[in-house]
C-alpha cells in the first residue's frame, strides 16, 4: 500500500503540472477543472503521506496505549457491533502491514503503533476539510469540495474505527 500511495502521488502531481500547462496554453475550462481536481487529489495524497511521516518522526510508534484518549468508551462496542466492523475490517488496506505483525513486533509495540495510526487518521480527518477553504476563497463549487472532503474524512474514520476496535484485543495479549 505504501508504494501505491507514493506512486499515485507522483502520478497525480505529473497530471497536475500537465493540466496547469495545458490550461495556461489553451485557456480551456476543461483543463482548469482537471487542474483543480488533480490539485485536490494531490493535496489529499500528499497530506496523508506527510502526516504519517511527521507522526513517525516525532512518535516513532511509541504511543502510550494506557492513556485515556486510547481507551474504549462504553458505547463504542455497541457501535462496532452495529457497524459490523468484525465483518469488514480485514478488507481494509494497511499502509505498513509489518508494523502490526506479531512475528516482527511484540504485542506492546503493535499496540503502540495502533495508537499512533489512530492519531494519524484522526489528524487526517480534520485536515480533509482544508480544501474547503480555497473553494470558498478562489474556486467556488463549494458543494463539490464539501462532498470530497466528507468522503475523504469518512474513509479515515473507518481506519480510526478499525484501530479502536482491534486495540483491546491486542492489549489482552500483553496482560
């Protein structure tokens, strides 16, 4: 997954540059629309990569899983059952699967990595709404930016849910 995201980011940046050049040369609205689309996608991909690398740099997968923030609330298990998380969680991609492999890491290291992954995705959820700002100030088409920001945020909320659903099971292995 890591390689696919990096390649996708590189590819979309190339498309962004090409569409900007084509718009500058031909002044066709289709190239303007493609530029905005590529720019928004590039933002979402690069922001996700950047946030992940920033958290890695500062936290080094050493989050304290005993802190209150990471503890399951009473209502969460009911929500997870209602969402049937157990049925779909294994189909979600993992950016760096080795971090969650018990053959390579202790259960404690895995729990710490899960906490960091949760923080990464929570931060991304908030930053998913940043493209709304230029839509209001420059581009217009606010509904399109709201829809894409909501879709991006929902995707990352699912990863937060997966981390929070799985962590108590991992912590039981530690104790």
